[in-house]
């Protein structure tokens, strides 16, 4: 026997192999306490390059003479591990390979630490499929030996007892770009850098997918831009955009599309048996970057798991599936590295690689695909709170709706428009993203018209939402025209007394007033109020909304005191009918406070907004758009009551929160910067106000354009910073539109 000695064949190093941070982590080999780990378990999703990295690590140790013995074992089954150990025993000890169990035990005994004759060894157990396969087969702990395991499993059995889990993720953006550049250059192919970055993003930075994409590009002779269009074509499956098994690069054994099938099958056998696959199918429809747990444990999700549970003798369809069962199914998928399940992050609990999602969707029959899309939309609606107190949850729900629309938009309009599409637009608007809400509803309105019919109730509903957001973005005249056309169609299709027809009359009147015809709007609301009382009764919510709009227009016409009185009377009725914490009641309190201030009682308005803010924070949460809006109104009326310095401080604090919640370029954030500048000047800092308005003007010209009304107004504010109050009213007016008052 000569030393050093190698047992088993290391996989060939891939062309253009990328040295990664994980390789250096393996090289250091320290555990959590700073000591060198005797066992390292390299774990990650299939296709991230675990085998290549393990081979690179082993080859580096071997070539630098740090090993006397290197044993490479493919550990897909227990028999394969035993056979690998037996082969090592045969080569080192002369054991009989025909008695593999005995030979394997002899090899493990040889690895045990000895007082003398120490040999430095590394045993690599590649692609371990089941931790149970290593029961009584783990190499012994030794100061001169190390064990490296690669696996997709994240079971507890792979941690503890000196075993260190080394997570292996995707390529970074730089690693992916470098790999694509180098690999294509080897074939004398050169592509624009932006296209390579886009391709890396399209493939989710998955090493296996990138290598197979390079092979496909080369074999089919496609440029990167054409390939990306083909990859994004939803009419094609993932396998259509990757090489067939006979053309795989780097001695790869399977395509990306098939790389995860065994893991899915294994997860589906873990308890609760039969739930992992349907759970992964549901998750494949939603946002890969984070799905809220409330969606995947909602009643529609549980019903889906029950109806599509894999058949087997150990369970029947009659067994009720519970939320804990669904969570356990997620844990099964997590154990196989098919998803990342992080219970401590309730709004982004589940993350799934985008190519795995596509591979799962590709396997669904057409009918099941569309039914699953509707189920996913049902689950989103079931998890969507009526009042969005948590902005992070709302963002996650909108992101999943967007992903679902990308994967299966047609299904969301058959047999009718799914409520999730309308809810997304409302959520965007309630978050203050009125331009995004308008863009979304334009798309929904066009789609309903095309998918259903011009007179379908869903088409008419979408047009109503579209008109509202058109007005909320500042186009009051356009909104009035839209509602005039909608009212004509609704009266023809549904009749003059239908609730939807009456709603459109109210919105038409409101936007006429916003467009400058306050007298005409007031007259229209008076007529509408009469009809609503006749058709719906005096306590109907729509009747109350009409009273609010009529009160608002009274104030706009110059009767601020009359508006305040009308809102006070409306508030009494809303508390009686809806309760003190209903959003419409809270909105009425805000309107009452505003008109109270405009009628001359600035201090009273400030006090009322302070009390309202306390209740909004309790009911809606501190980051809700209504809460943030009320903070702005409170600050303004504090300033109007004489505390300019306090107003400036309040706007400064509000600006910090708006930048965090909505972003620095959101209209409400920019509006608050204008308010802050104004009150800085009112507090005596004229130079600071001028500087702030100059900086704001630069950003408005970039974000909104030089001819936008807000940009033009700010240019005026910069020259005559004390001449305008419009900034202090914008946010409140937008919120009033959303609430319908």
C-alpha cells in the first residue's frame, strides 16, 4: 500500500468554475465556537453547485499534499455508502468487497484515532439523500480526519455532535456575470453586459441553470436578447429553453427542469404524507421572494391541500387538513431545500426559487393550472385584512398578486374578474401609491373589457375604480368625463335606481366639483341625496357618503362653518350606525376637524387631530396611510395655531417615517418636504426654507417633470416661500377622495 491514496473518482471540475465565498468558508472549517469542525455538511437547493464545490475543496487539499487518504463516495443510498466504504477497505486493508457490510465496518474502525501512525484523511459523502442512511455509518471523530457531506436535506440529524451546517446559496450578481462572460468567451461569444446581468436575473443566479443556458445559446446559436425573450415566453416550458439531456455541459446528469423531481417526491413522503407536493404547487403561483404564512394556511389553501393530497393507504380525503398540517408540509419542503421556511418572518415566511416554481407549473395540466391560479387568488383574498394596518404584509400580498397575474392572468378573468385584482388596486391607493393604482386599474379595465364584455358588471366596476384613481392623481376633469360616460352606460344596463348607478352619480358630482364646478356639484349631490334616501334609506352607508360630499362642497363654496356643522351631524350618525372605530367614522372625524380649523378654530382643529391620531394608531397602526396623513394635518394645524417651530419639528419626524414606509420619491413624501420647508420659514429660518425648496424643486423636476403643477407651484414657493398653503392640504384631499367624502 502506497501513500497518499485516493478511493473513488472526483467529478471533473466544471469549465469556468467559479471560486466562491462558500469555498473559503469550507477551507476555514471553523465551527460556531472558532474550533475546526470535524464534520461539515454543505447544504442547498439542487443546482447550486454543492458537488462541484466539494470536489474543488477535496482537490485543493489533495494537490497541496494535506491529505494521506481521500475517499469520495456517492451517498444517494445506504447501499451506495456501504459499497464506497467497502471499496476503501478493500484497497487499504485488503478486505473482501464481496462482504460489503463487514468491509465497511473495518474501514470505519481503521479511521478511528490511533496513538501512532496517524494518517490525514478526508471522506466526502456526496449527494446524501436521507440522513437515516448514515445511521452507524458516520466516520469517527478524529483530530486528523475530516468528513464533508453534500445534501439537499436540512434535518436536525445533520447538526449537532460536531456537525457544522454550511448553507450554500446562489451565485452573487458578480459571480453570475463573471461566469456567463467567461463561459461564453470560451466559445468566442460576447454579449452586452446588461444582457448578461438580465439573463442572470432571469435564471435566478442558479449555477446549474446558467451553465445549461450557455450550452443552449452556443448549440442553437442564439444571441442573449433572443434567448431571454424565448425564456420569458409563457407558452414555452422551461425545458424548451434548456438543452436536452444529451447536450448537457460539464458531465451533468440532469436538466434543470428535472433536477428537483426526486426531492419533491421525497418531501411528499415525509409527514404529513402527500401534502408537500400540493403545497409546493400552490407556492409556485406566488411571489418567489416571500409568501406570507397567512396565505398558505388560509381556508382556501387548506382546502386545496385536502383535495390534491397524494393518494395512499395511510390517509383519506375525509381527513381534515389543519393549519399545523400545512406548516408541517412547509417544513418537509424546507428539509429538502426546496423552499426556505422562516417562521420568524410571518410576511415573507416562504421563499421559492423562481425556476423551481416554473418547473412545478410546467408539470401542471392546463385545467389544473387555471384552477390552481384561482385557488391562489382565493388564498390571497382570505389573508388580506379589511384594514391594512401592516404595510409590510400589504406589500407582500400585492407582490404575490403581481406574480400570480404574470403566471396565469387569463385564469383570473374566468369566469369573472377575481376580487384580488381589484383589491390590489385599492391597496396601492390606500398606501398612497395613487399613480401605481391608476396604472394597475387601467390594465384591469382593459382586460375585463377584452376578456368579458363592455357591459359586464366587472368591466363597469373596473371603470369606476379607474375613474377614481384618475382623479386622485390630479386629473379631476378627466375623472369627471370618465364618470359621465360610465353613468350613461350604467343607467342603460342596470337602471337609474341601481346602487352602482347611484354611486357613479355621486362620483361624477364629486369630480365635477374638483374640476371647478362647485355649484353644479353641490346641486347634483342634493338631488342624489334625495334619491338615495328614497331608494336606500337615511342610514345606508352610501347615503352617509353623499351627506359627507355635500358637506365638503358646502365648505368649498365658502361656508366653512356650515361644512363643520354638517360633518359634526354626520359624525353623530356614523358613530351610531357604524361605530366609533369604523374607517368611515374616523375619516369623518378628520373632515370635521379640518373644516373646524378652516372656520377659524385652528387650536380646536389641532386638538381634534391629536385625539384622532391616538385612535388611528390604535385601530390602523402607526404606518397606515391614514395615520401618516393625520400626523401631517396635526402638524399643519399646530402651525396655524401659532406653533410654527412645533409644526416644523413634527413634519421633520413625519418625513423620516414617510421615507421609510413609502420611499423618498413618493408624492406624499415630496409633499411633506414642502410642508417642512414652509414651516421652517414660518419659524424664522428663511434661508433654510429657501434651500429646502430649491432641493425639492430639483427632485420634483426629476420625478414629476418641469411642467407638473406641483413642480410649478414649488418654483413659485422658492421665490415667494410664504405665499402658498397648498402643500399643507394635498395629503388630506387625496385621502378624502379615497374614502369617498
